[in-house]
C-alpha cells in the first residue's frame, strides 16, 4: 500500500466516523433532551427554504445572470405549477399535479417555440 492509498483510506474512515457520530449523537445521551422552541420553529421552515434555494435560481437565472426576457418557458411553467398548486391546495395529488401542469406548459414552449 503506497502513501496515497493510505491517505485515501484514512479520509474514507474519518468521514465514515464523522457520519456515524453525527447521526448517532442523539442516541448517545441517556437522558432525553428537547430543542428550544425557537429552534423547533426555525426547523419548520427549513424544507421551504431549501427548496426555494434550489428552484428559484433555476427558474429566474440563466448562466448566472437574471433572465431579461419574458420569453422563457420556465417562467410560464412555474406560474402554471403555482396556479395549479394554489388552486387545488389540500386536495389529493397536489404535488404530482403541480409537476405535471408545469411540465405540460414547459415542454411545448421549450420544444415547440424554442424558448
């Protein structure tokens, strides 16, 4: 085993240990503990914030710059998906319908008109 292989093996083992310790940290304590109210409240918004951080730049930007034209299929697809979601909120397959309605608008505009 040469020096590079030893280094690689050490990094893999170290990352594995960090993963196990961080995932099992809450099980290592004998007494139960609770997060403060402000932390629990903040974690309720984490999925929305993460989704926004991924989706919004993809819809509003091209190659690191804000889009400058209204002729972008992503804008209309996002509006159609949002309209479907808010129109059917709380009923049945809202997430699947949002994706399908957004793609039903996006594909014809992107493939048909080249937007």
